[in-house]
């Protein structure tokens, strides 16, 4: 049980189409400056009408497999974290398995909204630690743009589409790899951030569509306050559980929802912003894809290197929140 799970490769994919804050100014009652100053977002990517979540997930997964040097045929398990699946069923992970030609892999989806990647990483880590599987592909992927009310300025300016992935394998020493993971949820505040209609609570109907109840609703200000508190708590939990001080953290890879939330968490950790990976400006809030998108950007630009202590964290619908500590 000494072997740790190592992230052997990362990958990501952003759809081609870019929607800037200036584009949004022309669509709704907002301003590019308001969006940038309140959220840190400059632009977001949108899937094409033909692109579904599994298409984005497949591209990110393939990039991660290439970096890891892992043949898809050797994968044991694929987990896709998403709140915007291709279909209610079967799973998005099944389509990714088909696209990749990962014939022997088990595949399932995991839904923990924006914390989905941290949850999926935790599950993948446990499958490896127990010796059940040797090669696990974990993906966070979303096509949120198709679940937004494009007339609601409270929400449509915030979100974007994308996918990020990581390949997990057993490490060959006890130093590198996933050190600890920490998951939390609080269902009492579920309706702060959700899609009211479309599944069993309120099946899709003409009335639901007329009222746009099949689109994402968020009480942003309340979510913001809970996010800052819970993220501070969970980073404290990671530090305490591992006997670490802020000087031990080389990089924070936060959920990319709002730059102000990211800055608040960094302040709490007493981390200078140079040690914080920020990509929210170029893709907005991509929910489960945001942490692996930021992680992949930092790995490919060689900001994160072997031996670095990396803290990942996320917060989102559920409500859910969590963190993972990784020695890169
Ligand atoms: O990923 C899951 C977790 N999600 C999050 O973490 C998101 C959390 N929430 C947020 O990021 C922020 O709450 C928002 C960016 C959504 C909003 O920022 P805020 O500082 O909390 O603003 P607010 O909702 O309190 O609204 C401030 C003002 C309001 O006007 P009044 O009442 O002060 O006159 C809004 O009507 O800003 C107005 N406003 C806008 N103005 C221009 C709200 N949306 C917009 C907009 N453009 N798009």
C-alpha cells in the first residue's frame, strides 16, 4: 500500500469557437468591463451544434494518453465527471471508450458538478491503490453552453465548454503521486445552483421549456459566499492532514469559477498569485473541466514540474467541494 497513484499524463481540449465579453455586450445588458472586473473572465469557448461532451472528452483523453504513453487498448477504467452528459443514459464515458477504442476498460460517469474532477480523481486513485486497476483515465468534460439561458446575464456570462483529463497509474516510489484527497457535500443548499427540469423531478414539458426551467439557475452571490468559506476550510484540512505549512505548497490549481474566489483562497493560504494557476480568463467556468484544464496548461507550459507539491481544489453544485494534494 506504499505505492502512490501517479498522474502520468494530462490533456485538454477547448472547442474552436470563442465568445468574448465584447460579443456578450452585444447580446445582453452587460459590459465587458463588468464581466472582467467581477469574474476575471475575458472569453469562453463554445461547442459547435454537432459537438457533444464525449467529443470534447475524447480529445482531452487522447492528449493525456499521448503524454502518458499509454495505449487506449490497455486502459482498465474511464471515469467521466460531467453535469452535461451526451444523454441521460448511457454514460458519456461509454462513448469516450468507443471513440478511443479502449476495448477492455470499464466506463462510468460521475456527477459532482464543478467538484467532479476532484471526486473522479479520488475514485480513480482508490482503484489504483487497492491494486484493482493499473491504468485509469479520469476526465472532466462539459458542454454547458447548451444548458444556459442566453438571456440571463446572471449566468450566461460565466460558463464555457471544455474538457481536461489525467491518466492515473501506480507510481514506482512512495514519494510522487496523490498524497491525500478530501471530499465534502451539503445537499441542503442544492437549489442554489441547479437545472430544475429535464429529468425525474420535473420531466421536460412545453411549460418547463417556456419557463426555461431546463437551463442552469444559480443564486450567484450566495454561492460565492459559501464557496469562499468552504474552500478555505478544505485547504486548511489538507494542510493539517499532511502537517504542511503554506511554504510547502508550490502550486495551487483552483476551480476556475471566479478570479475573486481564487484570490480569496490564495490569500487564505498566504500564497502569492505567482503560485496560483489561473486560466479562468480564457475559458470561464467549465465546471468539472476547469481543474484539469488549468492543470494541463500548467504542466504543458512547464510551470509545474516533477517534485512540485500541487494542491487542487474545487467547489460547485450539490453543493460539493473538495481538494487533492499531489507530489508531481
Ligand atoms: O462553479 C460553481 C461555483 N460558482 C461560483 O463560484 C460562482 C459564484 N458567484 C460569482 O462568481 C458571483 O456571485 C457573480 C460573478 C455571479 C456575481 O458577482 P457579485 O459580485 O456576487 O454580483 P451580484 O450578483 O451581487 O450583483 C451585483 C450587481 C447587481 O446589480 P445591483 O443590484 O447592485 O444594481 C446585478 O444586477 O451586478 C449586476 N449584474 C450584472 N451587471 C452587468 C449581475 N450580472 C451582471 C452582468 N452584467 N452580467
